[in-house]
C-alpha cells in the first residue's frame, strides 16, 4: 500500500478553528451523487432541509449495514440522525463492534462498508478483492479525534505525562501513582500512594493500534511492541469498546486508560496533558487533534486515501495521539443493492454540514482539501 507520492495536508490554524467560522470545502453531497434528482429527498425535489443546515441528496432505500470502530460511533450516530431525518427511505444500521471485527464483517461480505481507526493492512486489501468485484477495499478518512488518556485519581485534577512514563505505566513498570517519574513531571500535584490500574481494550481496536503506534514510535525502548489492533501485553484489566474502558475508569479509583475523547467527556473523566517536547504540555482537544491531522501525509495511492500522522511531532498545539477514522469500501464492485444509499450517506458525512455536525460531540473535522478529495472519491465508487 505504499504510494508513489506523499501529500501533506497542511492547514492554517484559522481554517481549522472549531467555531461557526469554520470553512470547509463546498463538497456537499448535491455535487457528489450521480443518482439523479428523482431520489433527492423522496419526493422528486433536488434539495432537502437537513438538520445540520446543508443539503443532503437522498438515494437508494432499505437498510444500509455497516460496522466497526467504536471510537467513531458517536460521530456516526450524529450523522445517522441528520441523514435519516432527511432520507427516511434509508435506515442506516451501524454496529460499534470495534475496528477489527468491522473489517472482518466487511471482508466477509456482511456489510456495505466498515469503520476503522487504522487503515487496511496489505493482507486485508488482498482479501478484499474477494468481495469487491474487479476492485479492492480503499480507506476513506472521514473524521479525526484525539485518543485521550483518561484517569481516575481522587484529588488530582491535572496530570502531565510524557511518552516514556506513559509507556512504563501501561507496561506495568510503574505501578504506583506517587512514583518518582510521575512526581517529576507533576511537582505541584499531591500524588497519592495508590496502585495504578491500567485498563486496555479487550477487542481488536484501531484505537489500540493508534495508541501503541504512538508509544512505539516515540519511545521504542520503553515500548518495544509494534503497533497492533490487539493489546500486546497479557494480563491486566480490560474492557470492550471505548464505552467499556471509559466506564471501567470511571468506577475504579487509580485507573487509567486510552479512549476516544467523546467517551472521556461523556463520563466526566479527566484527561492527561501530554509532554511532547513542545513549549507547553498539550491537551487532548479537538482543536489540537486538528492541528496534528493538518500536518499529516497521505500515503495511500489514489483512490486510496490512507494517511500517516507524525506521532513524534513537537509542534506547539499539536496533540499527536490522534486517530483518523476511515470508512472502508470497495473502489469498484460494491453491493449494487446498497451502493446508492452508501454513496448518499458518505457524501453527507464528508460534506461541510456533515463535518461541522460532529464538532459538538468531540470530533475534529478534516482539513478542507482532504474533505473535498474524500467527497470526490465517494462520488467515484461503483
């Protein structure tokens, strides 16, 4: 899956400001559907009143099945609510079973598309040729977000960790919250004599893949395990999905885990400030994730749009443990019974209205040029 070119999506901070002034490319689905106006909103009109304030081109009917990333589930549910309000003839059914399980279901022909927090592996691309007639699976980045490291330690309202200390916490090398390494990074904190309870994902997860990729890239001596969707260390506490690990942290004093930011916020969990070597420790916020995505590079060869993020960045305001969630579909050979509905739905999610609609639930929109190219690629699916 190595590309002959790398495209860097650099975006000025003003363009990525998460406010009503956010400007994304005008890539609404009215420009990205070849289904014709007859299906625009079920009554022959070419426009519909989308709740998110943008045009949604309806197409197809029946049930659109998809599954995968639990990290993007809150975004998907927002998109589904917006889309189905405008397009009642389509029922979008997305199961947040985890990236690994979602890819497996897509590769076995059970779903129209999969959601994943990491791009397809070469072996998965090869297997996709069995279900994509005369084509293969491709990665369509759709939204981003920080992988927050959330913790539950009574009386500690702010915590700074660096990559090495974090790796030692999750590997079990550091076992107590008042360890000298943590205390050095937090001289003003009253750290308790309390056992650390690391929690990891029990299912195969793109969130795990991104988190372990960060640790292995930045501090390979402390974390020699290569990036993987499956947690590489046996034992310890585990839970399924981002909702599962966030719930476990909330109810366990001394716990710490990694999760998509909206799940941390939903459980009122405090998140770690990351010492990246920048001027100030960086918070896990949507704005800081957008900064990190903006300096990423495209490594997929068209029409594939797999990205490579710079986990080792020291750029001010860039939160490097950031994932990009992909929707994975066939470039050609998609299921004919769901193709129109899939293109209609994904055109909306890549549109200006779709990207803005998920900001309030904790997701970082794509840079404008990237979103425009995603929309163009969705339009080309067949």
